[in-house]
């Protein structure tokens, strides 16, 4: 009798312990980890992307959260500062996985930092969506848990080179800043141009920090270029445009990747007729299947960030898109297992359109679907000129000389 | 207490501390502690100690120390990724690259003080530009090289080996004739020469040892982080942080850089965890206050005020 009593007591204790343990482990939320850069060279872009994730967070939680196993769970964003530092990214993603025990990850800004975070996510068996890892090489490493929600570097020049070809550009001068993204995009542009039958008459990089482009511009002109193509950052483009005007150098087709930024369009007439790149524009209305439409996205941005120093840009949209992909993967897979999330993402690849474009990946997670958009500043306003299915204006070609602008 | 017994006490204390430290580092991954934190703790202890050889012992402040770190990282990455060699070859190549670069830069040792520091800084910048302009098929262009080696734990233990070797090297240096010669050169190079010390040779030895340490560290970090690119491999913050940590602890002492790194990294981590917005500002403030109130560093100041502690700490 005493033995039975002790056994009963033991059983009760065990059951009680298990029960309280289970209660303690009962899921309260879905935890998503990410980093932003409070300082350093990636700060502005990273924070722009963070605002996109915040828009998603606000939207998803206003609807109760993410559906998992028949129940909605609020999303908890575990956000840390990486200071644009490779070492910090390594520590932070380690911390997010092993100490913060997040359920999934959103990648940091820039290919270099994503390259550090990716093996950590992969070895930690955490699904990660990348919104700013444009390096093609990232997806040749055999990572199994990473997917891209941004246009890869080799794909960025696709629309602009097709446009140049269709307009009749036959000789292209490509000039770029010696930094990772501009250099790889320039390489891709050269390859695509040559494939399209354009002759690349000049392919030249300059050192970071250079501001005197007179010689480069003269060389491009002397080479007979009918198209000038630069993948440099906006601060360099401003100097380039000014020096083009000072030296009375113009080209029938001028493409400057970052010329859609307000710092460049703010040059006014001098920036007219220049083609540029974006992956998001307020006038583009993709047939969104998941997440907010362009108008809803912009309205949410204005509501959540009324005092933001910058308007919503393509980085905001890309990061938002990456978060939507993550949500969709969880809900489709009905799981937080990295392999199942990757399989789910492959499953809805090609059938999902976000505010940033179509989501279509291959087995490696490499993004193939997002079409780069080509803009042209026309009479002080940016117009979409390609791809043709979303164009809002016809391209102005050839661009008039400086005296006629 | 006699000199011999004082020396034995010092040695025992140091060996004891080293063994405890090694045990902590070895056990950290098994205990589920943050591998990244412990890896970078070991990395900065190694770098700060390596820099201490040139700066603390010899009196040369190499602002361009990152050049060796970067060249080591690239040597390893090129061997592994472009030549298809094992990471062990990559590390060996990194050490050789660091030694060769130190020989190429050896002429700068004829300069003194701020002139050496400035030229060293310029040479590091030149290294970065040269590497960044290597053909893409060799150095990966501006995106750099992704190593794809894996086995991060292996890189962690490799770094532990280098760290322990560095600390033992610094310990040997502190007690050796070479170390005495370096300190004499640091205090008064002209007098040291008159006294018969081969200034050039002694400096060169210290320079090469310091360079190889940095190169190996850069190579192992590339292995660990899986990616190397010119901007981050030759980042001047690498030199700056190594200097700050070494100075914070106490240049010219063996334990100083170790203490400096431990204190600064823990403070940095604590600030980063608790002040997500202001962490960089607060860290800068801590560094400024440290330099103002403890210019000899933590250990240096302690030994200045309590010379008796030299029996145990050094």
C-alpha cells in the first residue's frame, strides 16, 4: 500500500513536471532574427531595408500573425546591430541561432555580409531569406537553406541591355567604380552586351574615391561609343554628369544604374534623358499575389515612418518582399523546419508576385524572376520605359546634346 | 624574495593562467557558448599580442598592421579556392606571404616614430589597392573570394593553436636576449647600437614574427568567415582595434594585450546587448576615458602603482 502510494506520488510529480515543462515550452510567437547596420558603409541601405521588414511586421501582426499548425502566432522580430562589420555578423547570427533561438532569419545588407551569415544559417539549419545578397557566387556554395528575394548581379543589366539593343545602340562604353556591386554588375553588363551583339568599346574601372572622370569620358567619346553605361554609386554619377556637361560630352544612350536616386534626379535638367535602374517604383503595379500592393505598401510606409529622412525605395521593397516570402514559406510548409521551408519556397516559385516583382528561384535559391526596371528621367520626371509590359512612357532616344536640353 | 623564486612564481602563475584560459577556450564550443564570440576573442588576443611584439617591445607602431592580416587572408583563400589546395597549405602559404611582405617592407624600419607609422599606413593602403586590382580569376574581383571550406570548428581550434603559440612566443621574447635587445632599441636605439646590439637584425626578427602572426590570423579568419574581400581584409580598423586593445591592456607586457582584449570585448558586448542604438557612441566614450585615465593601460597602470605585482604579473 505504501509502495502504491509512493508510485502514485512519483507519477503525479512526473506528470506535473512534464505538464509545466510543456506549458513552459508552448510556443508564444514566431521569432525572426535579422541584423541592421547602425553605422558603417551599409547603414543607410540597411536601415531602408529594415523599414521594409517593419512594414511587414506591422501588417502580419495586425492580422494576428503567421498561421502555423492551425493557429496564428504573432511575429517577434529579434533585431541586432551588425555595424556593417563582417565580424559582428558572424557573432550576431551565431547569437540569433544559438542564444536567441530564432525560428528563421532575414539576411543582412550587402553580399559580403550575407556571405558571412549564409554558412552560419546553413550549418545552424535555419531558413534565411536574402534581400540584398546580389552576388551570384553566394548561390554556388551549396547552401541548402538560403533563398534570394532580390535580383542577382548578373541579371540586373538584362532589361537595360535589351533596351539599348532595341534602340539601336551598337557601341557601348562601360565605366564603373571598383567596388563589389558596381564591378560585378559591370561584368554582367559586358557579358550581356556582347551576347546581344553590342560592341563594348571601353570597359574601365576607376578607384574608389576618384572624382575626376574627364579622361574616362573623353576615352569613351573617342572610342565612338553610342551608349555610356555606368554602374557606379550616385555620388560618382553626380560628378560624372557635371563633367559631361562641362566637357560637352554626351551620348545618344546614357545609362547610370543609380541615377533614379533623388540625389541624382535633383540635378534637374542635367539629369534628363538618363536611363537608370530600379526594382521598385510607385508607378509600377505588379499583379501582387502575396503581401501589400504598391499603393498599400507606400501608404503603410507613410503611416509608420512619417518622419523618415528618405522615401521608400527599392531596398525597402526588397526587404519587405523577403519577409513576405518567409511568411509564405512558413504557412505553405506549415513548419519551421529549414528544409521544408526551402521546399515550400521552391513550390511557390514562379507563382508568386510581390511588390518587388515575381519571385522565382532555382534549386540553389538563386533569384531568376525579378525583372529589373529601367527608368528614364523625362522633363524632370522619372518614367518607366522598360520592360514594355509596365512601361509608362516611350524612351527618348537619341538624347539631345547639352545645348539642346 | 630572490630573483629566481620570483621568476618561478611568475612562471607558475602564468602557466596556471594559460592552462585555465586554454581549458575555457577548448570547452566553450562543447558547453554551447557562442563560437563566434570565443573565436573573435582568441583572434584579437592573437592580433593584439602580435602587434605588441612590434609596438610594446620594439617601439614601432604599425598602423598598417592590417596589410599582413589581409595578405594572409588572400593567400589562404587563393590557395584553397583557386588552386584547390587543402586549408593547411593555405595557412602555410599565408605564413610565407606574411614573412615575404615583412621583408619587402623591412626598409621602413629605418624610419622612426610617427614617420614609420604613417608609411606603414600608406603601405597597407597600397596593398589593398594592389590586391583589389588583381585579375578576377585570381583574387575574385571586388566580390572577393568565398572559400567554401566549411568546418568552422576546425578553424576555431586552429586559431587556438596560433593564439597559444603567439602567447608563448611573447613570453619567450619577454625573457630572452632578443627581448632585452628589443626593449633597449625601444628605449634608445642609438645607445643600443653603441652597446653592440645589432639593431637592424633584432628589429627585423620582431617585425617578421609579428607579420607572420597577423598573416596566420587573417588566413584563419577567412576560413572561419568563409569570405574574404579587399575592403574587409585590409580594413584599417583591424590595425586600429589591435592597437586599442593592446594599449588598453598595457603595451610591452605579456598579459597586457590579453587583459585589454578581454576587458574591451566584454565591455563592447555588454554595451551592444543593452544599448542597441547608442552602442557605438558608448564604446567610443569608453575608449576615450580609458586612454585619458589609464594611459599605461590596465595592467601597465596596476604595475606602475603596485610594482610588487611584477612578481606574478608581467
